[in-house]
C-alpha cells in the first residue's frame, strides 16, 4: 500500500472486539464510571480547597493525584463514549497523537505522584519534627513542576519520530483511544528507536517508581517496628492505608497487563482490551472513593459541606 500523509490520515477506533453488537450494554456502565470519577475527584479538590486545615503537604499531593486522575479521565472520555454510544470511530492523526500524549503523560504522572506521596509518608513518619520544614509549599510546587516536566518532556523525542514514520498498514486501532504501542504497529518502516525509547521510558518511570516506593515503605516499616506501643503502631500505619490502596490498584492492573502482553499473544483481543480498560479506568474510579472513605479529614470535610448545603 502506498504511503500517505499523516495530515490526511484517519484512524478507526475499536470498541470491544467481538462484542460490537452489544456496545450499548457497555456504554451505560462506562458512563457511570466516568461520572463517579469526575464527581469524586472534583469533590476531593473542592474539599481540600475549601478546608484550610487541609492545606498541608499530604493533601497537596492528594490534589495532584486527583488532578492527574481528572486529566486521564478527560483524555479518554472524548473517544470512548462516542464509540460505545454512537459507533463514532473515526479520529484524525493529529487528534489521535494529542490523545496519546495526554494518556501516556497522565499515566506517568500518576506513577510519579504516588512516588511523591510515598516520600511524604516517609518524612511524616520517619522525621516528623522536620516534616513541615522539609515539605514547604514552595518545595511541593517544585516537586509538582518536576513531575510535570519529567512526564511530558520525555515524550517529545518519541512523538517527533512517530510523526516521521510512514503509516501504510490498516488504520484500525485496537482500542477506543490512541496508545503509542498501537499506532507504532501500523508503521511500515523501521521502528527500532521508538520501541527502544518507549521501553526505556517504561523502565525509568513505571518500573523505577514502584521500586522507590517499596524502598520508602521498607524504611517506614522499620521505623514503625521500633515503636513500642502497639496502638501507636496501628495509628501510624493507618495514615498510609489510603496510599497503599492507591498503589495497589494502580500497579496490580499494570502488572497484569504486562503479563498478558508478554505471555498472552494467543489470547482473544477482547482480553487485551479489557485489561487495558481495567488499568486505565479502575484506579480513576476507586481512588476518590478510597480517599473519601479512609481519610478522616476528607470524609469529615465532605460531611461538613453536605450539612452546610442542607442547612
């Protein structure tokens, strides 16, 4: 097939392979998940902004996590629901490229924010007397800026080389959104750089981050074990429960997806699609629920705002 210009390229998105006739049955649950994620994350951001006692490092990082979840949610919203509700599958190369940048950037950011939150818990538990002097507001702002730059600028070489690749194979994508590994398979020239660079990014961010998180919790556990009072140990560990849950619901689906891609070449396409959906959607829905229920100050803040509205 002859090469064609990217500017005129149109891709066809795919909903759930093999279940196209039942897309309307999936549209309602996906819409519900989007609504829960949007409402939950917006509520957390509003409560943290409204409650002055929540203007603390832990909640600033939680605001970053909620903002990242919202960004990732909006990145997929504009294509997933049209595909499921209206079978609107066409997407231009430019729009697809922008969506791909947003999805990968926000995924990397979520991993980086979870690492920053682990550092926050480490300082709060292992060095509580210097907590506020170490995690000052300007320093937290610099951490947020560093996370943003780390997770966006690293994609620039990948995007530049991707725009130069001739796409001459089937324009049907595997998902309801655009991912780098899905677009790269459509190229009809050497993609070694993109493959190696993409793998390097995964190792530097999605592998290094959880290793550093584990290291921080090893030091936290060592500190907790040195506390003589059992009640005090439980009280200290309770401050980490929400963060640990957020870590598990983010990284466990990612590991499952990696296993499916590595050993499930013969698995049905619907399995791959569902695993990617679980990886992208489950953390976004559960994070605000977990933090609203397990974080006492957030929970009380929501109750206070609801009571004020009723009054």
